[in-house]
């Protein structure tokens, strides 16, 4: 049995073949979009992050804050062996690969010897194995003005080695943790509605000062062109022994995830947006997917192809639905997508068969289409399918509402000609 992913790969492959027949100028734009889609949908992998931060700075807590549930052990561990190797953290919805540099900044020796000669060389070995996507530099709010020179030095070394191997400037994201512990200490940043507004403002001002201090330190280093942002957070969550959450004092983690996902290569975006369960981030990615598929559809239809050849286009739309459902946390290509299609008025069998869905979708999205589908209609159809799927899976509106969003989106999009240049 072929998986839905195989079918998507097959669909993308068939589109590529179709493009072979087209003049280069026409095909180029479409090819770029197809490549983007391939990276987003077919080459998915976990994000690879290097975490640089001292013991107790909040590395494990930050990982848990991103997942929203405990995946990494928080607490007082001794520096132990394993420095300089990749760890995969699995949540219910996805994974992140972390290169732990723990031990490099710390005095205490690891419990067991490391085969590599120096601590840094073990990190370099790990980098040879897999190139990281981004470096996350973690500093406790109250330690920003303490001696972080050595940490920045280490950051420079790691980044230099990554740059040399990958010939790209690895993005660096500075994270100030424990922002909640700044004065006035008892003012809750995660629940400011119960606080005196002046107290909150005073605390926020301190947060901004610390952020710009760290930013300045990084800007003054050789890393200045690689620093994407410095972002203060609180990662604090508390879990009961049974794993249920006792306290959630996370603050500005959503925004951090947004910065992070934007810096990731396309292959790692869907996975990370999915596991984070941050809707705004999922919406961003779903939007990108929808726009790519919509312009791809327009590009394909702009080349007059007979209606019989429109199948790759509808299979693209089914892929879009399945992918948005996956992004939202559903299992890939299962019941949820079928329910959606059925709810939209499509008769799909119990088993999710892409070709069957494709045939149904054809009639639904292009009712009464003549011998060709125009670029504008193709664009609007795909755009509306994406919109409806987003509304249903990410914003969790009813099927009824998703249906009316589909109609509205299609009407909206039909009035824009996707192939037209700028209006005069
Ligand atoms: N108040 C507060 N405590 C935090 C925060 N991040 C981590 N902690 C606490 O700091 C301690 C060390 O955190 P941990 O994640 O184990 O640090 P690691 O050694 O860098 O992995 C733990 O007691 C965490 O609960 C934060 O943002 N705010
Ligand atoms: Mg830890």
C-alpha cells in the first residue's frame, strides 16, 4: 500500500514531467514553486538546534516550553558525558534535534571520559555528522551583565566551524530566560491583567534593557551579522509526577517560536510548527503552502492543458488539505482529511484514496469547467481549498463555516488575476 506521502511525491513527479514539455521561460517560475513545495512537504525533518548556555540557564526548560509538555529533564544534573552529541527530543507531535554543548562552559568534569581530545572537538565531530540550522544562545536574565565573554567566545568558535562547513552564516538567536525573575519579582508577566499597569511597565522596561544589553554584546562581537534577534522569555512550567501540568508561566514563547521557524530551512518548518502547537505559526506555514499551491495551479493552468491533464492540479489540492491537517497536529492523511472532504460535500470512500478524492475534488472545485481551466479559476480554486482547510483544521471552525469560507475565498480570489503584472 502506498502512503499518502508517496502519492504526493508521485503527484509532484508528474507535475515535473508536465513541465518538461513547456518552454523554459514559462516553466521556470513553476519549477521554483514546485521545488519549494517539495522541500516543505516531502523532505521534512526535525529542526537541528545548537543550544549554548550554562548549566541552570534554562536549556531543558526552554525545550519543554517549546513542546508544551515535558520532554527534557529539568533540574540539577552534573555535567555528564554526551556533550557534543545530537539528542533527539520527541513530543507527541514531532521532534527536535538538539546539539548539547553542555560541559563546554562548565568547570566540573563529565562523569565519563570522552573519546575526543578536547570538549570542543567533540562538538565539531557532531557538526560534521549533521549541520545545525540555528544556534540558540541562552542566558539567564540576571547573568547578562556577568562575565559572558567566554560564552560568546565559544559561540564564535562553533559558528565559525559551522560557517566553514556549510558555507552559510548560521543564524544566532539570543534568548534571555528567567525574565519573570526580574524586579518587581512578584509581578506576573504571563498574567498581567491582574497586575498594576505601572508595575508591569516597570518590569517590561527592565526586560527591554536586558535584551538590548545582550544584543549589544553580540553586536560587538564577530557574530554581529548573524544575530537574528534577542528575545526575553519565561520558560517556567511545573509538572506533577504523573506528567500533568501544575503551572504554566510561559511568556513570549510563541513569539520566540515564530522567529525560530522563520530562520529554519523549509525542510524543518512544518515539523516545528506542528509540534509547537502555536496556531499563529501554523497559520503562517499554511498560508505559505496555500500560496505556493495556488500560484503553482495558476502556472499550470496558464499553459492551456486539456481538462484531462488537470488531475495533477487537484491532486495538489488534496495534498494541500492533507498537509494543513498534518500541520495542525492530525495524523498525516487519515480520517481528518476524509471528514473534511466529506463535510465539504465530497463523496470520498472510507479509505483515503488520493485518486478518488482527486476525481471528486475536480467536480467540486471546477464545476462546469469547459475544456480548459483558466489560470484565474485554478488559482482561486486552490486558494479557497487552502483557506477552508486552514479554517477547519487550524482555527477549528465548523464544517459549515469552512464551507462558507471556501465560497468567499474563491470569489475574492477570482477577482484577482494571478498572472497579471502590476496594474498600470
Ligand atoms: N522562573 C523561571 N525559572 C526557570 C526558567 N527557566 C528555567 N527555570 C528553572 O531554572 C532551573 C534550571 O533549569 P534547566 O532547564 O534545568 O536548566 P539547564 O541546566 O540549562 O537545562 C530549573 O529549576 C527551572 O525550573 C524561567 O524562565 N523562569
Ligand atoms: Mg538541562
